[in-house]
């Protein structure tokens, strides 16, 4: 284990409350769809958020996942994004909601948007659990649904990791080295 202290940033209760609100907002905005909304989770960080979000949604959804290269053992973005696992089905003519754990620089989201645009979905939007606006290098309009905007801190838990650890924490924490 890394030597450090975890300070709670958002409690599990606060997270669950916000996720329910987001699910309601998304369900309302897409309620007239004639077909299921395709939720695409970005592996691995979004898995916990996506699992909670979709269970509170009241419209039909389909789930798919895309794997992208992560920071590895680093806590800073390399800016290089690579697809490590592609979608299981085409998204041509489908309404797509990309679900991310966190938009930091936004380079991952931007890369995926550009990649998915070429597959000609009927529509595409982004939902992220967290957004760090101070660091974001992308057009704010791309970030359509946001759970929480946070300061420029390295956070862990609720799907997010430090060198693959802490994803299973039900709350969000800030890790500081001792
Ligand atoms: P971006 O491309 O800089 O927006 O970074 C996106 C990805 O970096 C996220 O999907 C996370 O996997 C990871 N990431 C960015 N900031 C954090 C953080 O504070 N904690 C854990 N992972 C992070």
C-alpha cells in the first residue's frame, strides 16, 4: 500500500444523492427517445458511477464500454490516449451518452468524441461524475452533464484509482503522501 492519508472529499450519501438527481435529469432530457439510449462507460474509472447512474434512470438504456489507456502509475495526464478495448456494437444512428469518471484535461473525452463522431451516431453527449474546470482544455459545452465540479486535486474512490487501488471506496477522497 502507498503510504499516505485519505481525506474524505464527498461522502457516499452525498454522491448517491447527486447521482439520483443526474439520472432524473438525463431521463427527462431523453424521455422522448424511440429507442434505448446507449450509455458508453469509459473503463475502468466510470464503472461504479455508471452502475449507480443507470439503476436510477427511468428510460430504456443499453450499456457498452470502451477501454482507454490510463495514467498508469502517474497522477498526471500524459496527453496520449489509446483505445485498448473497443465497443462491442456499432453506434451508427444511435443516441449515445459517453459516461466518464472525471474530466481533468479533457483530452480523453475530446479524443473519444472525435473517434465516435466518425461512427456517425444520431447524437452524442458527455456525462461525467467529476469535472476539474481549472484544468480543462476542452470546450465547456462538450461537458453536458456534470455530477460535481471540483478543485484541482487528485481524487480517489468511487471508481477512481491511484495505481489501480482505492476504486472500491464508496466515498470520494483526496490522497496525500505522508
Ligand atoms: P483527462 O484526459 O485529463 O481528462 O483524464 C481523464 C482520465 O484521467 C480519467 O478518466 C481518470 O481515469 C484519470 N484521472 C484524471 N484525474 C484524476 C484524479 O484526480 N483521480 C483519479 N484519476 C484521474
